[in-house]
RNA sequence: GGCUCUAUCGUCUAACGGUUAGGACGAAUCCUUCUCAAGGAUUAAAUCGCGGUUCGAUUCCGCGUAGAGUCACCA
C-alpha cells in the first residue's frame, strides 16, 4: 500500500449531470490530479427504481466531453457481494441487526430491514473546508443501512466502497455534511479508517437555492449543445467557490490542476453567474487557433452562408458558437448574400440633403469603379472612401449612406468590410440602387 | 422547528490584526468611430447589526439577524 491520494466522484444516475454536480466532480478530480493521485468514478445505482441507464450514459458522456478522466470506474451495484459481506460481519459482531418491520409503502408486507446499532455518541470530524464539525448522533436512532441483506442502502454502500477503493479524501457537496457522522459510525463498525472529508459549499441558482434539475439547472449536455467550450466550463465552474488568489482568471485545464488548492475553497455557497460563464467562454475562444475558430463558425453557419470571409466579423460578436446561428437566424448576416431592401429616407445622414447624399454616392461609385476587381480589398476600399469622406463636412454624410445602401441595416459592420466581402460588382450595384 | 454550516460591491471574489478595502463579470460614461461589435480609459458599487478583546478588527470572540443545507425502506 502507498499513501497515494485517492478521490472519487459518486453520482447517482437519477438525473442529468448539471453544473452543480459537475463542480463537485471537478474539485475531486483537480485535487487528485494536483497530488498525482487517482480519481475514481463510481455510479451509485443501488436505488434500482430511480437509477436509469440513460442518466449513467449522460454522466459518462458529459464527463468525457468536459475532459475529466478517471482512473477507475464501476457501478455500486457490481459490489453487492462486498456490501453483503460487511453487512453479515456487522450483524455477527452485533453492530447491526435484522429488524422485521412492516413495509412503509402501505402494502403491509413484513420486511427484514437491517438497522445499525447506534452507540449514541458525539461524532466529530475535521473537515478540510469547514473545520471541526461536531454532531450528536443520538437522535438518528438505529438507522437503516439495508433494505435487506442483499439490498444495501446509501450509507453502508458508500462506506464499504470508499474503503475498498482506498479513498483517502472524500470531496463532496455540503448536502452530505449531515450524513458524515452516520458514515463515520459505520466505518468504526467495519474497521475502516475515516478518510479526510471536504464538504464543498453548494452552487446556488439565481433563486439562491441549491442548483438542481428540478429548479431548471441546465444539464452539462445543454451547454455542449449551445456551443460552449469544455475548457471554459471547467474554468468557469471551478471558479465558483474557489479561486487561486491572483488576478489571473483564465485558466486552462492543466493550469487549473497546477493551481488547485482545497484550502482556498470558499465556505459559503455561491450563486452561479451565467454572464460570467459567457465571458469565460469568449476568453477561451480567443485562445483557440485561427483555423479552429474558422472551422467552428463555418460549421454553425447555415449551408448558404458558409463564407470564410465572414469569420472575423462574426467572431468578435459572439461568446459561444450557437450565437453564430442566432445571428444568422436573426437576419444579421443576410445582406452579405442578398441585396437588402432599402428605405431611401434612411440614407439621410443627420441634416444632409438628399441631393447631397446622392451626389456623394455618385462620386464614391465613380471612384470605386477605378479599383480593379482583384484589388477590391477592405484596405483599398477604405483608403478610397476615407479620402472622399475627409473632403466632406463630416465623414458620416458619405459613410452612413454607403453603409446603409450596402447593408440596409441600422446596425452593421463597417462599409469597407461589407464591400470587400460582397465584391466590386455587387457593391456598385447596391450603390446604384441607392442613388 | 431540531441539527450543521455560512455572512466583503447586484454577482464571483482578494486583502500576516495596520491597505485610499483590490480584481473580474455586469452597469454607466468617455475615447476610437457613419452605426454595431471589438479595443482603450474612467466612474458608480461592499466589509449584516450590536457588544467584547486589542494601540488598532473585514479579519479573533459572543450575541442577534439573515441565508443555505439537512432531517427517507433516495443518494
């Protein structure tokens, strides 16, 4: 045996993996990796009625997508023989007993529950985050640890499995704090050492209540669908309730492992901020190589709009890939592909007369005409137009009507980039229509 | 309600017992600009309350108050 650190993430497959649960996984993972230890993934499926394969799949897929890898994987249900072994041992030794009771479901069936013989003592443990936590266990009574000898319940299964897996640090949500004394009692009964506990403050939703699927917490899979970057989620979620101390906030997966420190975990619950996640995502997108950015934006663009020239314009206006689709759907890109409908009144810039606008456009058209089709780049168009615009009372009386003539929109990228993308012929043709 | 835990800008947070209480998101303003976006600059915004310890408290202690979690034959 070595003193290697082992942590675990033990979700029950009774719902989709959401950000709150995910953060628990991250902290256990980061802590293990930071200390060159092992990270165990255990699916807690002892509740046969509520556990579903699709949820297990979802958890596995989500973790994989997020880049959280584990060194060991198993389902709790595969360990029932071990649970049974300890159950029998405890019964033999008198720390547990079989209790014949009427089922609570109203059927009146007599069942052989296994109850833990509560020694009724004070239990204290040193929590890595909370400090010393003391609890009296007398009011817990002889709590049930198995539905019968073959069907272990949570507390027994957790203790046995953590013991068997050699888990040294149990990093889990604060909602488990009050379960800890019971589990420590069981550890004593089966001769298992008490691991080090670290109970994480919960992640709260905008309603200040524990994040849960019931209350509309988005599943990790949803963030994937929305085109978030897994590393941004890792970064953003790791930063709720924890931070490495400095002013640097954008961390990659590897940097996070290096920086992680349990002692800097916050003690109070934190409200999750979606806007900041968007920001994290944008920052991580900026870290991507250009080709990767282009590839993704093109993928999210509708079939008829996959123009690489649009990439820079789109990129500075999005914070996640699905924004690309949103922009396209909102018609913000249409004018790059089709001449817009123009409302001539909107051509007017401030108090400039229609005649003046018209003559400006005519002059600009003539000048643009002199640029060859091959040289119709953003720089050349800009140089040409700015030169004219500078000679006017204000640049706006030329640039505004041109931009509007080209885009038909109140808000759009600048006219130079639009012109260079739609090309010389189309630019001239749209200008012509506006004169 | 019992038990456990927590308390710094709206949100996430930083600050050996000594700081003009710092940063980020968001917001606002300005610059850049024909508009939008991006970029740059700036501003507003917090130590829950009351006591105590101390020369000195965001920091330590107590009491309030507020919030969270948990009280299953779920996990």
